[in-house]
């Protein structure tokens, strides 16, 4: 199980560091974003195959000379894979004509293999992190011993707990990085608006974040007092949670852009920048005392930027939409739009 967890973490981290390109170069890695992919019979990829948000089919007599990694999609293998297969959030179907020379891991999915398929590594399906076990009943005290005694201690308990906490923290960081990449890829304009609001309207963002931080719990509590309004209170909390998450991703993008730009003196790719930024924010949050304060400041500031920019739908310097009064509506002439 430790090997499975380590393989998952290394695969995801390596996938996040890959340069996202929409290319089908037979002499290098192939990375596909948000689309299905089919490697036809007789074709060969001389590298790794990485797909985000799409299904993959490897036809008979096709070959991938590397690893196959999928995020949020299903894999159908009828050809040859020289490396490992790792699927996060999908199923793996291995046909009878398939040959897999590495391991097959389906995290959050199932592995189906037809008779005659050649899989030379280990197979794993399900979720690599098991739920916590119920607490064991306390052990009876040790009977008194005559002569020199040593205190009874359960060696290794604290170490196991610390290692378990470390795995959960790493898994949480990986999930945040993957989520940040998806947000940057699918709504880049909104994310840029929030990040720009954070840096160019700091006072407005901070004040809005402080007001929202106090107002949201009060409003949700008042709504929850009435049973009929409990769904509305849950909706308010859900919107606030999405705003916190969106703000954290935008802050990570802003930090990643500045760090990558300072190190490389080049304009960074948004996907790489948000991965670096969220990783740095997560590591900074682990600093005792200072990390908690830093996290609170970043969340308040960034959530205020999300609210101030209406979830990134308008820029920081764009005036709010004008609401026409009844008199304005009477004076409005649609024919003036053509002038």
C-alpha cells in the first residue's frame, strides 16, 4: 500500500510539472486537455501520454513507449503500454490483445481485464487512503513488577500518526493544485480578474473580505433558525466556500506568476504558475503560528477580491453595472443603439 501511495503522488506531481501542449508529436510526450484521444492501430507514441478530463482508447497494434496517466476519464487498452498506467477518477478496461509492462493503478475506479491480457506489474483499484479505524478500547494497566521496572510505552504510535498526517497534507495539496489547474484552464479570464483585483485593489478587497467574513456566518445562522430557510442557509455557506476556494487559487496564481517570473525572467505559463503558487502557499501555511495568520490574511483578502469583482466577471477598475430606474426605462429608446 505504501508503494501504491508513493506511485500516485509521484505520478500526479510529475503530471503537474509537465508542459501542457496540444501536440501529437510522435517523438515526445503527448498532453491532451479536456478532449478524448484515440491512438489508432499502427501508431506509436515515443514518450508519455497525459490526458486531463477525457477518455482514451489505445487500439490494437498501437504502442505507448512510456507511462499513460489520466485525470477524470476512462481508459480502454487494446495495444501495448511499456510503462505504468495511472487513472485518477476513472476506470481501466484491458482487452485480451493488450500488453502492459508496468503497473496498473485506478484510483477511484475499477480495473477490468479480459482473459489473455498480458499485465506484468501489479494492479490496484479503489482509493489509496483508507478511512480511519475506530478507536481501540484502552488497554488494561500493566501488572506491577518486582525489582527494576521501566515505564510501559507504545513505541511508534506517534510516528505513525505523524506520517499519516503528512500523507493527508500532501494529498490535500495535490488535490488543490489539480483543482487550481482546472480553474485556470477553463475560466482563465475570471481568475485573472480576481488576481488583478487582489494586487491592484487591496483596500477594497480587504474591507470586502472582512465584511463578508463576519456577515456570512451571521446571515447563515439567522436563516437556519427557520426550518424552511435551512436550504437557503446551506446555499449561502456553499457560495462562501466557493469564494474562499476561488480566492485561494487566484492568490496562488498571482504568487506563482511573480515567483516564476523572478526566477526565470520569462512570462510564465498560467498552469505552471498556479501549481507553483498553490504549492508555496500550502507550504507557508505549515509554519507554526505565522502560517495560521498568513492563511487567514490570504483567505480574507482573496475572498474579498472575489466578491468585489463579482467572481471575476468584471475587472477591478470597471464600474459596477448601472441599474436603470423606472424613469430611465421610460426614456430609453432602442433605436439609439444603432447610432
